[in-house]
């Protein structure tokens, strides 16, 4: 729900897309991966540098295991393993918000690609990922 609220609050007016480079009504043009570069996204707040999204988590992973894994990198402000509201079963992703941006960067560099059981987890900056979805079509 939080992610949907963030996305809906970030929607921009629709145009026919970029023409000739530079900024468009939809925002900055993208780099070669289709996502805005950090220099193009403008000023950021602390959460944009410390809030991570973690995908492809094992379904039997507990909140405590999730916190322990990411807490081994640095001090965590908050973390949430997302579960189905009815069944309680893990949906295979979660969010971690570190106190220090350097710990968030270290978590991406250290834990992205880590094999847990039969899954290989993917760790990304949550705001960068949202910006990628916003500007990539």
C-alpha cells in the first residue's frame, strides 16, 4: 500500500515522450539503461539514499531472519518483510531503511546476488527503482 501511495503521488502528466534530449514534461531524459542518472534526479532526501527494496526472498524467511541479515551490515532504522494480509505468507520482498547511507550502499554491494536457499536475492535502492519505473516506458 505504501509503495502504491508513493507511486501515485509521483505521477507526472503524460506526453508523447522525449524529443531531442533534455528535459520533457515527463521529467529528465534517461541514461542508456532507461533510468535517470543520480545527477538528473535532482536533490534527494535521506530516505532516498537509505531505503532499500529486497526482492526474491525465500518464502519461509522470517522477519527476524530478514532483520538479522541486513542488521549485520549496519544500524537499521526500520525493516519490513511484506506478507499477504490474509494468509500471512511472505510475498518474497521487503524493505530496509538504514540510518547511514553508507550502510545502505554496503548492503547493496554485499548482499545483492546473495544465494538464500533456492533464491538469489536482489537488493536495490527503493527510490532509484521507483524513478526507473516512473521514467522508463
